[in-house]
C-alpha cells in the first residue's frame, strides 16, 4: 500500500473515533477547550465566514492576551487596565456581547516580552466557579469567583520570576485546580481544592527557564489519572490524587523553553520548545511509562519545522500545526513522518489554531483567518480578514466562534 493511500485509509477509519473523542460543543472550559485538545465538534459553528460581518463586536473592558473561555452562555477573560495599574476578570454574555460584570485588582507595570501582556493567563471553570491567575506585576495569585463575580477564595502563589512576565493558565479536574508554577530557577505542580482553595499537594520539580505550557489530564482504565506537563526540563506525569511523580522524560541538555502546550493522541504527547533566536526542538514521547523513561520513550523529534508558541493539534493519527512563521504542516503523530508540510499561509502566527468539524481555523498576528481541511491532502478552504491584530487563541461554544483581538472581542455565528 502506498504512503498516500495508507494515510487516507487511516484518516477515513479514524474520523468516527475522533468525532466521538472531541470536546462537548456547549462549553469551552479552559485554554484550548476540553482537556486542551483544541478540537470540538459543533456543526452550528461557522468555519468559513466573512471577517467583516460578526454577530457582534465589542471593546472588552481592558486589554490583555488572555484567551476566552465559555460556560453556560458566558464568556470569561482576564484583563489589564490602562497604564498597567489594574487587573480583572470580565464576564460577557455570549449571545449579545453585553458586559455582565467585571472584577478589579490593583496591579503595576512590569517587564514583559513584547508579545506578552500583563493579563495573559487564561481562566478555567468547572461551571460552578471561575479560577483565574492574576499577576500584579510582582506576585502571582489564583483567584476563585462564583458566576456572579463574587470572590470565593484566593491562593497566594508568591513572587513570580521570569524575564518575559507571567502567562500561566490553570486547569480544573475532579474538584482540583491544577497550576504549573514554572518560573526561572524554580518549578512545582500545585493542586488546590476547588471549593476552598486549600493546598492539596505541591510537588517540586526540576527547573531552569520559566515555561508557559498548560498541562492536560491523561486517563487510562488500567492506571490512576495523571497530570502531564512539559517544560525546559522535559515531560513529566503526576498522579492526580496525590501529586506523586509517576514518570519523567528529560530533554538531556535542551535549554529551550516551552510556551505552547503539549497535545496528545495516538499514544504520544507532543510539545515544541524554542527561543527568541530561532532555535527549535519538538519531542513526541510515548505515554504510559513509569519512572525515568528518558532512554525508552522518545517516539521522534524534530529540530526546526514545528511551532514554538502556537499549540499543535492531533486529529485521529495525524498531527497538524501552523508554526510561528505561518507555515502549516501535517505529520503522522506516532512516527513524525511527513504527510504534507511547508504550506505557507501569510505572516507570523502566535495564536494557537483550533479544529472545528474537521476543519482547522488558524489566525495570524495581523488578524487574517485561514480555514484548512484537516485531511491528508492540503486544502485551503477560505481566508478572511479581521480589523484587529490577534495573538490570543479562539474559543467555540454552542455555535459561536469567539476571537479576542488586541482591541476588540469578536463573535461569529452562522
């Protein structure tokens, strides 16, 4: 069987499985949706549209790179005030774009990367409370708010150290708020009780440079659930209930930081790393190991082509990506074999693409939106222009596509 035919057969046979494993269409509870996959099946959501004709378009009550999350018809996103003196969480009605409420915390300016902001961390929700990181320019804290905007609890993480500023995003699973407290020279995995904010476990891990990857939950019927994270040091899996390290895989000398979050599927977890000088290193690591799996679990690696900041997508057996230079590609996730690559879109890309109904939606820094077929043959389906720059990742809920630009928040619907 030819390579092309083999890939076609695999994709066709796995479409149903992929559909069944997608996130629910009604909510987008964390950065990149359900468990960070960036994938959703929502037939009512537009994938090809006119960027000049949104359902609504508003100026949110503050700037920031925080990506939107959505639950129960409400959008939540972090904001920074003018001159960096304020931080907040905004709640916006999905159907209309109406501001329902916003919180306010004192903040200050601080040194950040030119693509970062003072409000870059994305909230997470379980439908009862919203858990959000707020960095005041010096210290970092996790705040919990109810859906009326009342603060329920606050956990002080402490001083934050990174030359690029903060930008970490929590997740919530089984009444645990999980946060990767990864900084320059120090790192730990932190779990808080979702109701009270009490520390359930705080597991130190090796550290070098501050990283910004958001973890995912790995669940298999034959072993306890794990929190899987990635950083300059490599991959690691921690037992969800106790925080005990189950396994780790080390980069072995790699000094590059991870900004994009790991994705998983086809038995592997994949993450890219890099630096401002253009160095890149991507690793695909086999899941399911125990202990030190550094010498046994590397499935494949790639030094240049894959993304540093934008997250990737695993759909069936294929890994899809759009890298920082605006080049799209498709590999076989398990082996790293190229299906297609080097398809230039346009401009640089910071926002992570998402996959809706088998179609990839990617947005470049200039606000140009590309829709690509998630298939073994490259096909650009449409392109349209927003009247704003975009570096935050989009969200989908109940037939709505929500995109945060630098000035505006857009919502599109069929």
